[in-house]
C-alpha cells in the first residue's frame, strides 16, 4: 500500500482564477513545467508566474475584474485555457474567463435540503430536456417536477465539452458550466429555482477519465498512470508519483460545485474505475472533504458502481469510504428482463429472473452478493449486511439504460403498457430511492440516443465505434443512429406538448398519484414473492400487490383499495384485478395498493 498525503480541504480553492480584494489570483498546477506565462487577453499583456515547491504557478494581477479573459503558456508551448477555468465562453479550446462566484444573489438561505430517505430523483440532460436546451429553459420546467412529486433533480454532466452537444462524459473544462447551456449565473439560477420549489439538486461528475478532446489539465499535470488500466485506457493517477496533486484537483472540483453552486450532492460516475491502492482511498478522502463543509444542508455523494460493493457505503470509521448511496443495477436488470425480455450482454446474468429474485434484491439491496456472473466470468457482489434501503438508488430507466440501447428506446417502448405501469408501481412503492429518467413520467415517445459533436477525425472514430458495438446484437440488423448527426441529438429532445395528450397524460397521472402516495408511506418494507411474477410489499398500513408478467393470483390483505394501475384515470380499457376473499386475480400485469385494516 502507498502512504498518500491527504488534502487540507478547509483552505480556499487551490486551482483557477480567484477574485481577491487586491485583484485576481491565478494559480495552475504544472509540476513538470520550467515556467508558465499568463496572457491577459484583453490587454494583450503577459505576466511571469512564480512556482512553489509543490509545482503550483501563481500570479496576482491587481485591479483585474470578473469578465477578464486569459490563457496560459508553458515554456515553449502553445497558449492553452486554464485547466480549472470557471467559464469557457468560446468553448473548451478558447480563452478562459474570470468569474465572480459572489456576484449571484442567492435566495436559498432557508434551504435545509431533503432527508435522504425522502429522495426521489429525476435525471435530466440539460440539452435534451427542453427544445431550447439551456439552464434557463430547464429552470422554467422545475415547477413541472415539483408537481410531479419528485424531490431531487439529478443533472447529467454540466462541465464544458467539445462541440455543440454531448452527453457530458467527454468533459474538457471540469470547473466550467458548458457555454452550450448558458452561463455560470444561469446554472446558479437553475439550482436556486429548484431550491425555492423544495427540490434538491445533484450534479453528475466524472473523475474516472478525461474527455478525448479539450481536457487540457493533462497538458499541465501528470493526470494518468500506466500502473492501471480502465475501459477508457490509462487510469487516472490516484496512487502514483505526484498523485497528491491529482487528488487535490478532483477534491477541489467537487467542493467547487457544492460550495459555489450550492449543489446538494454529486453523482460520482463509474467509481469502480477509480483504481487506487493508496492507504487512504481517493473516495474516502473525497467523502471526508465533503462532510467537512460547514455551511448549508448536508451534502451527499452517490456512486455509480457496478460491483455491488458494500465498502462504498460503510462508515469511514469501519473501514469503508463513507459514501451516502449507490446506484444498484440489479433491480433494473431484473425488471427489464421480466417485462421486456432482455437477455443479451449483462442481462444474461438475469435470464430466468422471477419474483423470488426481485424479492431477494428488495430485501438485500442488491441481488449479486458474491455468486458467479456468467457475463463477467467471475464472482460479482459483496455481502450487503447493514446496507439500508435509503442507500440504494433503483430505476427502471436511466440515461445509460436507454441511451446505450441501439436505438435509444425506452422501457415504455419495449414492454407492454400494463407491465410498464406495474414496474412503475413497484419502483415507486419500494423503500429504496427511486430515480426517474426525463420523460419517463409520461412514457415519452422520444428516444434518448447517444450523441456527440466532435471534430471530423474523432467524430468518425466515435461513429465507427458505435456501429461496431452493436453489430453482433441478435435481432438488430438496422443502422445505428450516427452520434455525429445533428438529427440524432434533435430526436432525443423531449416533446413537452405530448404529455397533455392521450396515453401520455394518463401515464403522467399515474406517476403523480404514485409519487404522492409514496410521500405518505411509513415504516420498513416487508416483501414476499408469489408464483413466478407476483409480489406483495407491505409498508406500515399500506400494501402493494403487483404482477410483473402474465396472469397471477396474489394473496390480498383485507382493506380498502387506494389505487390500481388499471383504473380509468391511467388506461382506456383496463383489466381490473378481481378480488375474492383473501386473493387478487390479475389477468395481466398490474398493481394494486391497499389500505390494510
């Protein structure tokens, strides 16, 4: 194990252009550079920067204000933007701009956040969420989310990227909100608006890789190591020479979004790819830094991690990383197989899934607890003892599970409407934290496809890679939408007017009613499986009876029916379950909520 220096996270940000009373402090970490020169774009003047023992170059320019543009030049090199730029008005390759984080007049002084057990997430992509594709337009739709009944907005990566549109995981400027969506002020206003409506905001951040174009931090600092490999190539340098500066850069980035933008939490992308053999794992250091934030509501870290790794959630005092939650794929994969028949790729591990398997997942948190995965040809998962439902994020759709399908189809496209409603009821009744993907609440007709806007050569490689990815999928003989085609992006934009029409309006009514019901549920869940595809969940004096596939008899407690997914508000010609004594007979997939006597 490597002894790893930890960061003093009480100090001010160490990276970027920071406004001070005496001017602007410029600081960049370039440990291998002999010298770094600052170019003040507006004045056309250069300044030499002084280097400290840790490899940080610094200069304070008096009488400079927010809005000033600048770039850096290493000895003999080209002019480059600041790796910690707060805004890139001309894109990731252009000059950086000084931003005053104190210029925005926040209205959320009374904001206390959302209790973890009450989190119900809504994941959105700013560019495809509205026709305008901006922070301002997204803010105008926050009222829809409040009325829907979710309590937290999870925004796909906002850090700037190359081109006009991108999922966001090709990040270039990690500290700069994308100019494609608006300004730093616009993002602050979006988060402020959400808080005024009682919605928490989580931002999606990526620390496991850098984008292939415009991530200039790698031109200044040793961001990679050849000690480890990831699906994206060389691993981020978390445990090799100079890794303390790399770790500090990412911790500083996390604190930047949480402090300067008042974000309530972060979704950490693919934490299984954060390979770190240090004595103190990077995730532990990050969690310690976040928990030390003194102002505002508690900040939370939610991992996306495919391993079913209990250590992520264990308290740091018990040898864990101390994160607050984790995305759990098993629930999605089981329901996707049962309701839509998916069995290729990683779905092969869930072929033959039954209600018994779903019940095990609901009881444990995840399904794979160390048994062998046929897809990985290796054991997967750890013992979930002690994992609480409120630490597990479940979904039946998210950006990956929709967008990484060949045509970007949704579960509402691939499952029967009845099964879709049943799966929805199970998701929203379960004690685990639900996550919806934008448009899911009205069974949106629009796909969510993979889109990029790279330069010609990189774009060609991305397009070819996408075609090769799906050429061996059974039953798929069509042409994959070209990620580089503008039409692919445009197709992925939500069609808001349709939510008021026909089946879309009825589906939206179901989601609103189920989310309203969820807020009144109390107590720990008790779950039982019945037959192949029937389940009952009990939470306090409320019980959910659900059948995910086919016809099924499910035991029914005595009580009053509060809601069923086949009633006229949600479907034109429903097939209501027949209640007889202590049983409910479902002729097709559906769900029934009972207030138990």
